[in-house]
C-alpha cells in the first residue's frame, strides 16, 4: 500500500495524475465520435494547427490558452466550413489547414530561436510541469465537453451515423458539427501539455477503437472509452514514475498494449466461434 501512495507525496505527481485522468477520460469520450465518423486524422491534424497558434500566442505575448484556443477554434471552423461548402474531402481540408498552421509555428520558432526549447513540452508533453491552474482548465474543459455530449447526445448520435437523414428529420447538423468541432479543439488544447502534439491523436483514437472491438452498443462505447482513457491515464502515470519514462508516451503505450490484448481476445473468440 505504501508503494502505491508514495508518488502522491509529491505535488507534481498529484497534479499530473489528476490531469492524466481528466485528459484520458476527455479524449476517450470525444474519441468515440471521431472513430465512428472515420475522422481519426483530425485529432492529429488539429493538434498540429493548435501548436502553430501556441507559438503565435507566445510571440504576441498572449495567454497560451487564449491564443491557442482562438487559433484552434478558427482552424476547426475553417475545416468544417471547407468540407460543407466545397467539393474538397475532409482529409484534404484537414491536411491543408493544419499543415499550414503548423508551418507558421515552425517558421516563427526558427525566427525566434530563444524559445525553441520551451516548445519541447508542446511537442512531446510535460505532464510533470502541470500546475493547479492547468488542472483547473482541464477540469473545466472536461465538464463542458461532458455537458455538451449529454445535452446533444441524440443529435450527435444521429449525425454520427447518418448526417443526411438526420438533417431530413430536423436535426441542425451544421450546428451540431460546429459545436463538436469546438469541443474537439478545446479538448486538444487542454491535452497538449499532457500528451504533446505527437501523442494526442493516439489518445483520442486508441481507447475508442479498443472498446469498439468489444461492443456494438454506442452507449457502452461512450462510457467504456471514457473509463478506459481515465484508467490508462492513472496507470500510465504510475508506470512512468517507477520506470522513469515520459508520462505521455507511457500512457499511450499502455493504451496500445490494452488494444493489442483486446484484439487478441476478439480474434481468439472469433476463431472459436468459427470452429463450432
């Protein structure tokens, strides 16, 4: 028992553990809709776009969350509107908007070299540098995202599986997709310091696809994916503390390991069913 409680003697671990659980649950919750809509690439792309916004905010001496948040929201809306109003496919729109935003960040970093090292955390995560303010922001985003999904549950469900039919039945799909895009941008902004640009996409996708292997129920997917994300966040923090490996990488590798276990379990079950 003492070994389990030892890490909590340190403030950085307490803050990091709370943040990891919240971010894991948040990414798992949002990830269900991303996976079912075949938009796994958007998490990777939008995180790169937000990195560009974070660099711009630094140069202009804006608050990180304000600058990155505005940039991320504009990028999400631009992608959404480009797909809706032009014949351009979603993957192409994501590629153009997000890579251009990321290039802005890289260009500014190469110009203002004095803060290149400061953005290592944005690229790779720095969960042990999380402050109480960061925890409060993450908690606020998590609550808002959960409330959004709670109140728009049926509309999101309908839009996810058949947006055209949903629109025929009176669902304001444009507004639903806009609100979801904003929630996704907020989730990525809240997660960027925990997981970094390079790992956010994995945290959004892996819990959802793992649960998708185990159940066809949408409701169970939402609950189990959020739970798996939160649990892997906590366990990943413990493992990273004892093996001295990056927390963000440990969390994602643990999620990948759970996915492999679930895949093996399902494959064995299917093989047994075929033999019968």
